[in-house]
C-alpha cells in the first residue's frame, strides 16, 4: 500500500552510507503551502516532524530520523498517520458482483470482518493499483494508494455494475497505524474491545479512546499492528490517547520515510516502483492474489495468457555485496550486459546491508551486479522477505 515511493521522486531528507538520499527529489517537495492537511497535521508540527508534500498532502516524512523510527517499529511500537490513503465505500445489491469483476482476488471468500489484499487490473493485465478490500456489515470498503486515488475512483465508477453505489469517503476518514511488537498492549489500553479476537487481516468496530472506530489487524511493516479508521474529529483524541498509553513502551510518532524502508525489508510491492500499468501479477509474483478460476474479471484473459506463455522478466530480491545502495532505475547486470533494472532499493537498518527489488530477464540465471552511479557492485539473489524476524512472520 502507499508510502513515500522512490518512483514518486521525493525530496531528499537523509543520506545513506553511499551519500545518496534515502528519499529522493521530484513529485514530493518541501513546498506544502497548497497541500491538504490531515486531521493530525498540528500534532505532527508540535512533535517536530519534517513535513513534505506527498500526493497533494502535507505529510510527516520523519521526526527524529528515519533509521531511529524504523528501529522503533521493529523493537517496540510506532504511530503513523496514513490519512492520505483513499477509502471508497461500495454498497448495494450489485456490490459483490461489481467487485468480483473489478478485482483479481475472490471477494466472495470474505465474511463480515475479513480483509483481503487484491488488485485492480487493466484489460491487458497491467496494474491499475493494489488495494485492500474490507467486508463490512453493510457492504465493502476499498483502501487504495493515495497517489492513485482519483484514477482508481474513475476506474471503479466506470466499471461498477448495476445496483452498485460507490462513494468516496477519503476526505472524511482519518487513518492511524499502530505498528510494532508492542502494538497490541498499547492499543488495548485505550480500546474497549478484545483485540485478541481480531485475527490477522480481520477488522471489527470498536471504541478507541471513547470514539467509535474501525480497527483492523493490518499493516505495511512486517510487524504486528493495527490500523484505526475514524471520522476526522476523532483522530486527534485517539492519537493523543495512544501516545499517552504507549509512553512506557517507548512509543514514538514515525513518518512515511521509515514506512518505505520497513516495507522493503519485507519485500512488499510498492505501486509506482515494483508494480505499475506495465506489469502483470505474473511478473510481480502476485498470482497468489489472482484467482483465475473465480470467473470473469477485468484483465483475466491477459493474465492467464501471461501465465501460460511465461513472463520475460520476474521480480527478484537481491543484496549488494559491496558498499553502495541500489536505487530505482539502476541497471542490473549479468555477464556484463544489462539484464534488468532495480525497482526499489535502500540500506536496511535491521540487516545492516543494502537490499533491493528488481525485474530480471528469466533467460539470465547467472550472477548479477548493479550499476550504482557508474560503479559495478556485485549482488546476490535472495528470497523475500529480506527481514525474517518480524512479529507478523513469527505469529506475534
């Protein structure tokens, strides 16, 4: 799901060991005068956050530093504002049929309270976006990437069937993510419900800090955690209550910068970097969210053909064996020739080494290297996740 993507060309705020910025210049700038503010903007300013413009929103990219915040989430608990995400409510008698046609996963598998990772695809199999689908009491909620919200809404509205109502609830919804090994104890101190009863990728209506909210056991970090959806006027009281409740657990507000490094350590795909309209679930290794046998859906025939014919490239994980950090767009070399390209890369604070994802030709099975600013650095293919000690992987 959406974080500060390298492909969005963000503004540099911290530099890695190779001297390159951990976040980069471009679409995200430090000029935030015209950007929309979340309901938690004043809390971020008061906490000394560095604010940047991401996808038209003034968002905190870091507070005390990306590495410190990254390790905070890995060791205790961090608090994210991700209210820039998009939320669409899909209701009506035709909602299920519409979503089965729109998304790649099998929506009929969802009982009330279940959450599903899925994708919207074009007819040629390329990604419109990746998203979460929530089964609610009275319909469904789609949670989409912030930078794609307008495009996604137009796509969903244009392809929803009869007896289906689609409402954009993004501007009336705040979203707070509580992530880390201590997330459940912290949230439990201000939540009236039984968080143990909320399984991974499940959600429930709860009362948090005296406010009604939707609580889901989901996240983008590889650690146990929850995402709390609420009305705008409830966000600050919930945020403040969580900060107070987590004081003994060393809770800290954390920004979108470490959200990117955390997700990359887990090998989670990022739209605009690792998946986009030119890639299919076959190349991206996301056939597990693509139910080709469920019946007709947009992009099914193209994806099935890609699976049967085999892709020309596949997304792989790699670690650099020398000093330097691979970045989006750097060439992946094999036998002296270009055999692919880096899609995401960073220095891993948890592993103390440079890691990355990239597409490599299926015809090349030999050793690889990465061209980092004119320097050839040897690399080795590794499976993902890179970081295998997260509480989600360990089961809590």
